[in-house]
C-alpha cells in the first residue's frame, strides 16, 4: 500500500524506533489523522499495543519510542498525548518538498510501476446489443473505464473486455421485432394491408423501424411473408404474451430459413456498431469484444458442462441437467442444460469465465448491474467446482442511475422504447459532466443524476468547480508570462525548475500542500478498493483548497521569491488536478 510521502516518512521513523525498543515485535506501524489538527498531523497507538506484552504503562512505552526516534528534519514536533498516543507534526520543510516532488515527477506523481505486473481483465458494460445504450449502461461504462485507468496507473497490466451477448433469446426478439416492422413496410405483402398487432413485449423503439427500413433498402421485399403464416399457431397475447413471442420467433425461423440469419445478423451488427460508436465518443475503448456465440461454436460451453459432470457436480431432474449450486452457497440449484438439449445462459457464463482464466489473467473483475447480484454465488461456485480459485474473481456491482430534469424523474423502459440514451445524455450535458457525475457516488449506491446541475456553470456543479480550478491556474500563468519577470526569465518561458519554496508558510498554502501529498494514497486506495468515487471526492477537496487559497492570497505579488514559490505551488496543483481528471476521463481545460 502506497502512503503519502509525508506519512511514509513518519512510518519509517517510527519503525526504526520500534526496532530499537522492541526488536522483531512483528507489529505494523499505523498512523491516523487526529480529529483536531492542533494534535499534530499523525497519531500512532504503538505504545498502547505494546503495553500488555511489555507490562509497562503506555505512556512509559511512548516515552521510550519517542526517545528512540532518529533525528529528522521531517519532524517539527513529537508529543505524547492522552493514555499514550504519539502525535507527530511534520515540518514545513518536509511539506514544501512535496511541491518539488510533484513538479519533478509530473503526471507520474502518485503512480507506480511493477517489475512483474499482475494481469487484470476488466469486463464491463456488456449490454445486450438489442438497442442503443441507455443512461444505465453509461454508469457502468464510466466506472469500468475509470477503474481500468486507475489500475493501470498503479502498475497493473489491464485488459478491457466487452462480452457480446449475441447467442440468446433477446437477440431473437430483436431480429423478430425488426422483421415485423419490415413486414409493416412491405407494399405487396398482405401483412401491410392488415398488419399484425405488434407484440407489446417486443422492442418498440424507433431504431427498430430504422433497421427495418435499412433491410427494405438493401433487400427489397425478399423477406415478405403472409400474415396467416407468420401468426400460425401463436397463442393470444392476452393469455400468453411471452409464449406468443416465442411462437412468432419459431415461425420467423421456419418461414425465412437461411434468410433468418440475414435479418438476425443485420440487427446484431447494426446495434453493435452503434454501441461501439457511442462508447468511443464517450472515451471508452475495449481491447477485445468477445462473442458469446463463439463459445458455442468452439464447443467451450459443452466442454465446461462436461467438466462439471465429470467432477460429480451435475445431476439430471425433470429431463434437465442441473448444477449443484447450493453446495457452493447459492440459494438453489441451477439448470445448465434444458430438457430440449439447449444450454442455458448460465452454462455459457461458466464457459466464458473459465476461458478468462485459461487466457492467463491473474485477476478478473466483472462490472455487473446490481440486479445481477444473485449470479455471484453460482458463478463463483461453478469456478470452484472446476478447480479455479474463485477468489481471483471480483464482482463490482453498479447501481442504476436515475435521471432528473426540473425535479422530475425521467422514465426508463428499454423494450417499450422509453429511455434516455447515453448519446442523448452526452449531447445534453457533455462527456465531462456525464463521466464525472457517474462516478460521484460509490458504484453500488443509487445515483440520482441531476441534468440541470450537470449543465450549470456554477460552483454548485462539481465538474465546473474542479475544471475552473485548473483553468484559473492556467490563467495565472498566462498573466505571469505576459509580463517580463525579473531575474532574466523572459516572457513565455516556463517556470524555473529549482525554486526557493521557503515563502510557502501560511495556513492555506500548507493545507493545499497536504492535499497534494494525499494524492498517491488516494490513488492507491481507489485501486485496492475498486472505489473510483474516492478520486472524485479528492478532486472536489483539492479544488476547494485551491479556490480558498486563491481567494485569500495574491499569487503574482511584487516580491519575486514569494511569487515564484506560489507559482510553483500552483504548478504542482495543476499537475495533480490534470492527472486525477484524466483518470476519470474528464478534460482539464486551460480556459473557461
């Protein structure tokens, strides 16, 4: 775990003192921020932990540890407080050194490289390609992409993957929906004169009509069929809506024959292309788009089921093949092969996850909608049954995002065609606001997305507030460069590398430096906890510290030493602002 530079220094000093007083104690030195800043920067409870083993009072042990602390210019003061806490106050010189480190390391500040990077696969979005991506998918996209960026920043070898559900019933429903809309448009088919009632549980959106129109333009009336044939043997929708839908799909496959694949492929490729384009515009790119159908075509699903059966984890009942999921903590057993011989979606999911580990990933992270939480025990159980360490699989749940405009909740229903698309959201509020608002809350918490706030140019809008901090710093540098600074620095030159920072001494400056110092630990915590919202919170705090400083102190003062020191502090702040925003996929504008 990476701590801040200042915290790491304090831990190292206390560790040396501990080794001197109690060699090989095995205790880990831990520091916390005191509730009151007057009590110092960090508090340590080592003395309280050692009291019982050593048979001494905590305050006596604390005194021994303090006496054993090696001399260091990094500490301004060390106090013993309460029952035996050791409070440490970091020196101003050590604080100022943070500014130097940030400026020297630039965008690499807070990041780290690993000699042997762990291979991590993140699968996210993976929406059925049955229609345009909606705002719910957008939250998973923003979270998954930001998480991938964060893990890469701390040294993991990250692969982004989209699992294309191109082999299931939902794609058949989309193909049927497209064909039925196509039949409505055919001039020579009796279906156009007396059209079929369009199933209410089919896909209703205008995008389906557009795909049907594309079919007509490309193929004419090649796919036209008689209404009586299309409806043959289908139950009435009011008695069995889903049964009617399945019967219509079966009739479409029978009547179209080989042409059914043409309609199905057209619907799939059209929606998948739209999805790719939308995600690319949102700043989300995948290393691989993995086809579910390929698992069936390669025999991977059949092999996965056979492996479970050989291990004694399957049984047959009511003609179907069941996985003993309850043996691995699930609430009930699960079907992997139906009585008609067809494999279930769960079976292909098992095969897909086995394939992930067979490809050599050390760790797999699935980003799922929160409504899929029930799948966790069955998938992890199937992996364990196949001899895979299920602890290498992590499921990150993402709750739904609810949009509000003028205080009113907007409707969401994919099949009914009543939803706000991700593309429409991006058009309305912009990519930056969408990406940031999506990660403002922990991923498994509900998110209320206020469109009016996201569009506003006010300090209440966190995106505007943070981006304005970056632009404000850039404006100060433009103003400085427009002048002719003394000491031989001509207008337009960059800030000197070596700057005397001793003028950075007031409370606002030290608070801003402390916030910069916290960035490495914030980034590491976001990676270890898969909690990218922590970076959004950090950015709000960093922008707040900067704005407070800027409003309280003039940067371009007459005194050159003070002016350059403050510019260096702003330069470091700008670097961290840009780095953190980049990880969230948000722009760092130079002007606003």
